[in-house]
């Protein structure tokens, strides 16, 4: 069991949240689940379909990222699907960075493999937890009846069963989105953050500290701007410095949600960019003037500085950022670990809306990070303390 950092509530609970609180308090008691074979034939077939579809679309970061966007296009009221799509894009970029110009020089092959496994496992786990919920919601909409009693058979947290039941009645899009943020980050806590292998091989390594110092954990939201015709999308985003903190990850998720959905015009720009630029895993997707998915370098030549202020120096070749399909082979994952993270209703404190305005200026910070990584790659060692 783990505990969230206590978050102070800033306002009384709304009637909607009071209903959630009472339902969660009831769920804290042990809930018995009948055997799946006792369900109707129709329900059994639906569960089999959901598992099969989720498995097929969870093949790699590209397929799962596309699945999020496809679902959002059909059900735009499920805001998390688009947030999940954009964050999953960033996960793919982080995966291919490990084969790109910088980290292929900073990290040895063993460390790159471990870091990829860490990123891929987390990305896979979230999809196999979130996507079945989406498919069950879609089928509930189609049949025009609540099917969320089937969530426990898909190993979904009791917390989300309460939330989906509430959403079915009240259609509170904000509540659903933030609940999904809480759920997915809590779901990862024991399976990734507290995993002994990742603790030893990832979190306790100098390279992970280097990542944190260099602010590599940028979450970028590209959108169509003034230089789109030149192959350079505009960017907004935020940075996570304490990946190991569940509290910080939830709060970042809430800020990312607000950044994406607080301005309808900005949301349309990000969405239009996402639809017009299918995810490949290469950073060329958003800055093809700086990155290329083909290595333009000549084998054996010395690595030299190419960037100045997020622009290529005169005569410099673009940075190598491969497509995911050429960077990493698909992974056959072991079954997700069983167990429900939900233990106490006070997690609903995170459902409160802080109503803060998020600006998301990130270009200068991101450009500084790229240049620092370039220097680290040139030195072939961590030179920042």
C-alpha cells in the first residue's frame, strides 16, 4: 500500500463530489465478485472483445497513441483520451531519443535498453488499463445502458467504477478527466515507480539524475503556428522534475489538462496539428527543420555542435531522430500485476479544480535543454552537476 501526499482542499465539496465520496466510502468495504462464467453470454463476449481489441492496439507506442486519438475523435467528451494521446506522443519521442544523436553517445547500450523497457512498460500498462474503460463506455453508449459493472472483470480499479457510474449520470467531463489522471498515475506507482528493477536500474542511476537536472522530462504540445509551412510547429508544454513523486505526477497531469483544454482556440490548434501529423515516434513530426528520421551523418565522422537557439548552424546536418519502428522492436509484455491501488476515499481531494491559469511557455527552456544535451553528447559524460 502507498499513500498520497495530503493535498489541502481549497473549497467545500460540490454535490457531485459528495456523491462520489459516499460511493467510494462504500467501495472501501470488501466487494465480492462473481465468477465471469456466471455472467450472461453477451457480457462474456463483450469482455473477450475488449481484451482482444486492447491487446491488438497495444502493440507499440505508435498503435496505442493512434488508438487514443481515434477514440477521442469519436467521443470528444472523454477529454483524457486526447490528453493521453499527446502525452503518449511524448513517451514515443523519449523512446526514440535513446537511439538518436545525443543519448546514443551519453548512454551505453545496456542502459538504453533499461531506459526503453522502463518507458515502454509504463506506456503499455496505462493503455491496457485505460483503453478497456473507453471500449466499455463506447458499448454503454451504443446499448444506451450502464455496463460499468463489468469493469472489475477487466481489473479496473473500484475507484474508476464509481467515477464512470457518476459520469453516466452527471456527464461531468472535468471530473472524469482528472479521475483518469489520478487512476493512471496511481496504477503506475507500484508497477513502475516502486518496481525494484526500475528503482535500481533507472531511478538510482546517474543518468536519471542527469535527466532531471537537464529537464529532459518536458511534455510538449505542438500546434500549428506561424512557421508551420517551414516545418516548425509552435510548442506549449510543462516540465516534470520529480517523476518518482506520485503527488507531483498527478499535479502535473492536472496542469497539462488545463493547458490543453482551458482555451478552446488553442485546443483546436493542437488537435488540428495532431490529426494532420500522424505519430511516428520521430521528433521530425513537429520540427522537421531540426530533426530528421534518416541519419544524415557519415559513419566515422566526428560529432560537432550543430545547434544555436534551436536553429541549425550554417551547413549543419539535422539531428537524427528515428521513427519508432526502426528504433526498437516490439515487446511481448508479461501480464500486468494484479491489485487495486484504491484504499481510501480521501483521494478525491485531487478532484478539486484549482482554477489556475496555465501559460505553458516552454520554448526557451526546451532549446536550452537540447543545447545542454548536445554538449553532454560532445563530452560523452555528464558535465552538469
